[in-house]
């Protein structure tokens, strides 16, 4: 074999081995998201409820999912972006959500969990988990699915801002799971 061919072969083998060692998982497909959406209808509710799978960020700062409600005979979904925020330090108190272009939505506080590991409150470094929801209309979700996804800025009374994103494949899969229920 010629030296240049050997060099090319060695370069390809090195890049192949380097890519095999990558810890970065591939994102789920639209079909995988669609199959993971839970559809709930009970005798106690008049509506059908949809709950999407959680989508984590790489830094484990948040988990985000979509959830929706559809009343019988109604063709308008009520969609909510459900966000669990994880952090350490002082309580932040997330209160609002901004959409690109300046749209502001109140953050509905669903749950707040503090874990101070049994230390005295004056010296404790606590970990927090805040669960909030922000409503988003169907048209905005369809546009986000066709574009680059849905980006949000979650605002806390402490001044902290956390940037959250739902990827387009996630939104497409979620909406595909709800389509059979439309009138």
C-alpha cells in the first residue's frame, strides 16, 4: 500500500474510534416522542389529557415537557409547557416566562421542593426543585415544530434567568400524538 493510502486509512480508523467513544446520545426521533406521549381519559374527567415525555438539558438544570387538555367537542387544546428547574443555593421563586419577541406569561407554580439535608437553616446549602407551568397556544406550537423549536426564558424574583428549549422533533412528535383526538 502507498504511504498516502496508509495515512488515509489510519485517519479514518482514528476518527471512527473517536466517534465510538462519544458519550453524547442521539436525540429521540419524532416517532419515539409520539409513542411516549401518555393519553389519559378517566370516568372522573370530561377532558382527555396528554403528557409528553421529559426532555432534559445537558447541564441537568431543568427538565421540560408538554402537557395538554382537550374537552370533548372542543377543537381547542389547552397546552402547557411544564418545567422542573433544579438548582443549589437560595430559593429563586420562578414567576414568569418570556417567549421570543417579548411575549410574557405568568408562571403557574405547581410545586416547590427544598432539601437542606438536615443542616441548620442559617448555614444550610439547599438544593431546590421548582415545578412551573406556562400556557402556550396551539398555533405557537405548530410554528415552533416547523421552525427551530420553542425557546423560553424563565424569570425568578431573585433575578435569575434560565433559558429552556423544546426541540422541533419533540414538538412534532407530541403534536402527532394528539392529532387522532382532534374532531
